[in-house]
């Protein structure tokens, strides 16, 4: 099987890196002054779930579009659309 590097490969590697980093060093919540929240494990599992979902979507895009150039265009468009939707919903 031919290995192709795509934008979603970088995104899933980034989420796995964040999960490992938070698992090792913990996560701090900005704005919490009076209580210490321990959400490290939940955040790690959420990032691992994101990485798995992105990995599956990358496999689907690769099967639908055999040309590497088309896969890059489609995946970059998908990532841009996800960022735009996130910024619109964010408030």
C-alpha cells in the first residue's frame, strides 16, 4: 500500500501529540481562580476521539479520491469549512 501524506494526517498527528502532552503535563483551565479542576483525562480522551475520527475521514477521502492532488484540495477545503463553522458557532 502506498503511503500518502495529507492534511488530515497532520491534523490527527497534532491531536495525538496534544493528547500525549496533556496526559504527561496536565491541562490548566484559564479563568478558574477558586477551585482546581482536574479535567486532564477527559481532555485526553476527547483529543484521542478527534484523532480517530479524523483518521477515519482521511481513509474515506482517500478511497473516494485516488489522486493525491484532489485529496489535498478536498481535505484543505474540509478543514477550512470546519474552522469557519467553529468560528461562527463560537459567538
